[in-house]
C-alpha cells in the first residue's frame, strides 16, 4: 500500500505523488502534532535511537507545527515508524509522502529522476489541467511583488505566494506559486522563464488553490494495493478503523493491463467523487451541532426549577465570562509589556519587579474605580433613597423607576409600604412594583463588575510575578525552593492590601467624623475586601500547584503551566493530580469550619459585650435583628477570619487547577490524542465542553448537599454553606480557564494572519472583544447572578427571624420569656 495520491509519474502523468517508481522506498518520516516549542534537536534525539539521522527539520505552517526526519536507511525508518506509532508526546509519525530532500526529487524538476511529489519527473511543459506554476531557486528575500512583476507580462495573475522551507543539508530554500487566469498563460510563462536568473519554473504538481502548496503535504489519505478479489469495502473499513477514525473508504476494481500510475489516478478521482465533505466542513458541522446542544443545555440549567442551582449556574456563567475577558485583556497588556522588555533588555529579576508593579496598578485602579463609582469623594446623591420600580422580570423595563402617582399604595396614602402594584397606562394592566434603594443597587452592581474584572487581572498579574520568580535560577532548582516565591508573593500582596485597608478605614472615620451614615465607605470596604481575597487566592493557588507539579513530574512547568520540553504522560501522575484535587477540597472544607468557629466566637464575644452594657437592648436587638439607620449590620471581619477566608478560597482553586491538569493528561493518555490533539483549537473546545458539563453536574449535587445541611445546626450549616460557595467559585475558575484557553487559541489563530505583528494584533483583539462583552455581561448576566444572591440573602434573613421568633415563643410558653410580645415583623401592611 501507499499514499493514494497518484501513480508513477511521467510526461503525461505528472500528477499528485504516489508510487513514483522507487519513490515509496525512502527513509523520510513525517512527524505531526508537534508542540510549538519543539526544536530540531529534540526531534533528532527522539529518532536518533532508531538509526542515523541524515537530516531533520521543524516547520510551522498555518498554526500547525510538524517536522521531517530522514534516517540513514529504509529499514531504520520502517522500525522507527512502527515503534513510534504510539508515543507519549502524542506525535503523529508516518512515512512522508515523498523523499523530498533527496537529490532525485530536485532532479525531478528538470525531468530526470524522482518527482517532487513522488512521481517520475516530467518536463516543465507537462500537460496539466490547472494554471498553477511552481518556482524554485528563488534568492532569499524575494517578495510576492517581485514575483508578480516578473510573471505579470505573461498573463493575468490570480494569486501569488512565497514560502521558505528549512532543510538541514541545504539551509533555507525559497520557492513560490503563481496562479494564472488560464492554462495557456501559465504554460507560456513556464516555457519562457524556466532557467532565467537561476530559477526553476514548471507547472506545479497540483492545483494548490484550496490550501496553499504546504497544505498538500501532511494528509491522511492511504492507498492500499494488491488486494484480494474477495475484499469488500466494509472489510477494508473494519481493518483500518482499528487504527483511527475512517472518514471515507473507496474500493476500485481496475481493468487488467492498466498501469500503476493510472490506478493511482483513478483511486484519487474516485475518492474525490465519494468524499463530499472536507475537514473544514466536518469542523463546522460539529461546531454547529455541539454549540446548539450546549447552549440549550445551558439554557435549561440557568432556568432549572431550583433556585439554588439557578444561583450557582448563573454564578458560574458570570465568573466564566469575567475570567475570559480579564485574561484576554491582561494577556494583551502583558505580551506588549514582555515585548518591550526584550527590546529594552530587562533581566528576569527586573521582570519580576515589573510584574509586581503591573499587579499593583490593577489593585490601585480597582480602588480608584470603586471609590469613584461609589461616590466617596462626593455626597450629592442619597444612596438610601427608596424609589418604586417595576418588579415583573418579563418586562423590558424591569427594575426601572415608576412614577409615584401611578402606584396604588401611594394613591391610597400608605406611604411606608414596600410592595404594591402600578397601572400600565398603555395596556391598562396592573404590574407588580417594589420599593428599593435604586441608586445604591445600581452602584453596587457597577462596583461588582469592575472589582471582579480588575481583581481577576490583578490575580493573573500576581500569578505572572510569582511564576517569573519561580523560574529564576535561585528558585527553580527543587520544589522546596520553588515554594518560596509563593510565600514572597503572598507577603507582597498582604502588604499591598494592608495599604488599601488603611485608606478604607480612613473613609469610615471621615464619615463618622462628619456625621454621615457611611454607606459609601461600607460599600467600598466590602467590595474591595472580597476582590482582594480573590486576587490572593488566584495567586497562591496557581503557583502552589506549579510547585506540586514540580514535585510530582520532576520538572517545573513554564509560567503558562505547560511542560517544556514535553515529558511523557504517566498514569500514576494522573491519579496523583486527581488525588491532590480531592485533598484540596477536603482542606477547603476544613478551613470553612475553622472560619465558622472564628465567626461564632466573635459573635458570642459581641453579644456578651452588648449584654453587659445594656442587657435589655442587647436581647431585643438580637431577637428582632434591629439596627439603627446607618450602622453596620456586623463588625468588620478580623484578620484571622480574613486569612481563613483567603486560604479556604485558595485551596478550592487549587482543586480546580489540579482537575484541569489531570483532565488534559487523561486526554493525552487516551486514544483521543492521536485523533485530536488537546492543544488544537478543536481539542480545547471539546475539553471545555466536557469539563463544563461535568462541572455543572457537580454543582447540582453540591446543591443537594447544601439542602441536606440546612437540617444541621447553625454553625455546621454556615461552614458547609461557605465551603460549597467556595467550591462553586473554584469550579467557575476551572470552567472559565478552559473556555479562556479555547478563546485564546482562536485569538492567536486570528492574530497569526498578521504575521509581522501578532502581539499587537492580539492586543487590539483583546480590547475589541473586551469592549463588546463587558456591557451585556454587566447588565444582564452579572445582574441576574446578583439578584439571585439577594434573593438567597433575603430568604436566609427571613428564616433567621422566623427561628428566633420560634425560640422566643418557646421561652414565653415555658415561663422564661422576658415579657416582650411585640411582633417581629411589625409595621404597616405591605401592598
């Protein structure tokens, strides 16, 4: 058998290569699915074990990296192909379509020797059915404009392409393809220009219009000859399906006496008639069907008949999109920064300092943005002002302000009601309305949006700083030393957060000193504290997993979490990664319990202090949940509570990182790697879909655990709820990064179109995508996630008041009550 791309060549059959005389008996090996970082030396080392390496080259075309290795003998090449058919790197190893680096191949251009694509050479004026002209021997630096100027006088040119190919024996060679409008024009140009200026000009071996000359080299079409008469198509399909997915299979019965070249050409023509869909068609079809199915699954999930699952689902979706936007924007900035650093000659140690400054810029920007949106520097707007808004989520004006004169409660004179209906003047319908602090809620959502995005950017900058420090010579020697940058990064961030804490405390003091309620200062404190916790958790978790992988795999991954050079995947390491994931989940739950005990202890001390100062007021306030206007509902969390919160979130995110690494390694160990590489865009998308579905299944069962915990005592319930919330946040990080990895590949592919400035193109694309997504995300997705969080908080508060009312009633019935019979939910009737 051979590659089914034509038969023996000649003057009348200079077609796509196939048998080509002795062209099958060569030692040139094609190696596909290489990582972008694979070097020529690594390829030589891998194949040197199987025989003498005559030549070796690594190329990258259209985002795909592949190579050619020529061994000293056909026997050695056959043994290498057989032994490396399955390899831990996931490389695709097979015989090349032709012996492209042999002298015979070059002679084929002139007509004596083996053809360039496998058939025997013909003369430059061979008869073909296309107008594509191949030009070799071009001097380095030849441009497409130069080629068009030379060939332009011979006819109208449809397209022109210049390419450079690296060869171990010859150095770099430059060649080109020129496509004319008609075949006679192409033949005239080939005849007139062949040999001019040392150029070799001939009719191309094929019409490469569909993908360029390079795209015809690596393909998956297999020619099988000398079949028995009883072999049918189904049997052939079954035999080859053991080695991979068979896209198409054609069986031809040739007439006696036909030459091998004719047989190959007929096989190819039959293949073209049978195969109606190209790989691009299959990709588009899978994307369409899979995309629609996944969107409908997601639509079902965010509208499921369970408020808790809906809340978790919206949280995951919101965090996923925010992580994608933040990473895309950060990577664009960081790549421009790294590009300038190379130009200015900064050392790795200086880059660590620059990355910490980069992180500080995001933290300072976050504080400034939250302060500006909140209005801490201007008190012109009353955040506590209550206004009537539409409460029907089906309306497009949902949550918009309603004129008071249209509200029935106002018309009836019940001015302190919080719920009522308003008349729709256009249709005459009654619409539910509620009274709420509109300006406060609006600014809260805006602050959550910007703090979330800037916190994620700051977290990624801290990851980059810690990762750059880990790769300094003094730290990358062993896992113990690599752990020190994790500690240093944590200390730097805590110092930075302490500085913002001083500013937040000053805002509170200014509010108290001027007699203001301090709502803005409280909002800034809560928003910034939560965002800083996320920054620290992101930085600790990723760099800590880098250390764990260093200890498990024996090699420190690069800053992006990839092993360079690639190391074989082992099953025991996969089990260790998933074991670490489960261990970090347990640690996160344990820290949630520690935090709950700290909070419970603080609450008891607070109640004891209040009872000592005013026993009656303390009891009444504790039962009724009353607080004076403008006072904080609870004291600021202590440093111990905040550290426990950060560590709990960090452990949960460590679990997410371990799961992501383990999932990638499972993919590489499975047979899927041979069909679809995990680093390809298709592979990234499929992995993201599978992890997303798995994550939502986990979220569903976490909700069941949460429901069961509601029957537990208060402290256990609080710790379990906090742990589940932390795990869901980590799951959102996992899903967010898998999808970000997919989008990052897509952006890189688009940026490669501008090969001269790919970093700048990616930077601009990041800004464009960020600008297009941030507004709908903030207005619709984040808004819904926050509304569901508010609903949960309202229900929890109502349950707390209900439980305390039951306790008070029980005390009263037992004769131990304090005689306080006032209703817990007193006040006017709400309409």
